[in-house]
């Protein structure tokens, strides 16, 4: 087989795997929001994404999360200012994808910061 064919085929496979992994992440976040943090019996924890080697990181950038709950604080502030706001509305106001909020909002509920009524979110009383 010509080397160009193999290289292009491998690249296509890697791109497709990346798309599928992103979709899996979104679906897992949605499931988690619906059922809480439960995992099924024997279900492994999420694994690192393909291509997530150290070389892929930008030099000088720390690993892991930034910390500070900045997005959670922004979402909480929006809920306080607009009781009944939905996750898509919060995401639009914050210019982020809604799937992130399906992880953040249940955490705010467990901390006693917000409560959910139907599709809307309200400050906890």
C-alpha cells in the first residue's frame, strides 16, 4: 500500500475517534445530570482522551483544572438574577456549550446553592 494512503486513512480514523469521544463525553454528562453521579456496576471511570499526551499540551500551562469554580459562580449569579432560567439560557448567556452545565448545576444543588423546578433553576432559599 502507498504510504500516503495509509497516512490519510490513519488520520481519518483518528479524527472520527475524536468526534466519537466528544459525543460520548456529552452523552455521559447528560446521563449524569439525569441520574446523578451513579455509574453502573462494573462500569469503569472515564479514561483519558486519545492523543492527550503531555506533548500535546502547550508549554508552561498547568495540568488539570483552573480551580476557583468560575463558571459555577457565573451560573449561580445568573440563577440569582433570573430565577427560572434554563440550562440552554445560562449557556447562551455565558457563551459556552450547555453540556458543561449539566455537570455544574447538580453540583450547585448538592451544595445547597440552587434548586430545580421543572426545566428552570432557582436560588435555594
